[in-house]
C-alpha cells in the first residue's frame, strides 16, 4: 500500500547564485501553489550574496513554521541551502540540480556579477563568502545523506543528466541515498521543469 505524504502547509523556495525570486522555476512554483494549494504559506526571499547571511535569513524566517508540514525547495546553490536547512530543521526538501561543493564551484566567481533576471542589479561575491560556504559544507558530511536526521525518504533530488554547470555524476552520488528523479537530457535550468511540478508537489503531499 502506497504511503500518502502529509500535505505541506509552508513552502520555502530558494534561488541559486546570480538568480532571484523572479527565476522561472520560482515563478512556476509560486503560480502552481496559488492555483492548486492557495492555503499554503509561500516564501521565496531574495538571498544575500553572503552564504552565512543567507542561511541566517532562511533559518530565522522559517523558525516558527511547523517542522512536520513545512518544506523547502532550492535550485543550484539554493539546493545546497535547502539541504542545509532540511538537515538543520528536520523538514522535507526538494533540491533541483543542487550544488554539491559550492566552495569549489564558486571559487572562480570572485567579483561583481549582474543578476540574471535584472542585469541592472549586481552581486558582489568576495573571497570570505567562499570560506563561509566551506564552513557550511562541513555541516553536511559527505558520508551521510543530506535529508533531515539522516532520513533520505524526506528528500527528493531532481537531477538533469546534461547539466552544463554542475557535474551530474557528482550530484547523483551525493544524493544516492535520497529519492532521485533523473531527467534525461535535462539542462541546469531544467527547462521542462513545469512538466515535473505535479510529481514534485506530489512528493510534498500537494
């Protein structure tokens, strides 16, 4: 007999590096929630470039959310943050092409960069932020699944096999103990994400 997950009542969406709450996936998810689950509390904050500040923001902002019925979604660097919050809070998570070793993958991005969805805005990424990512990575040991309390069934990883930014094999290995949804031919942005939303929301009981 299949298990029906407890419906999510509070949903947090975390965007990736150089992205924003205006990202395509964030907006598709927001509209899905508005249409199919209007009673769900939705929050998709603009994350500061400092990883430490970003994690402090999402932790404090969701502090009064009920752990059994809250969930976090995140893409790329936001997927790393989602894994971190999931382990910290013990809540469900969906990670989309998540960054596995962000301290390494972003070390070459020191400098000023335009935001994808609004080139008039810029983020300033400094060397100290790489150190902050390295510290956060230590809270997600590689030999343990990143789900809450080590329970992999609580975390779904959606991975594109043709991600042009992050290594697919590295993501698959990191999340091997979790529920996996492999998207053949999927790129980093997961351009067909809208077709995956019903499956993702089903994981969250919505």
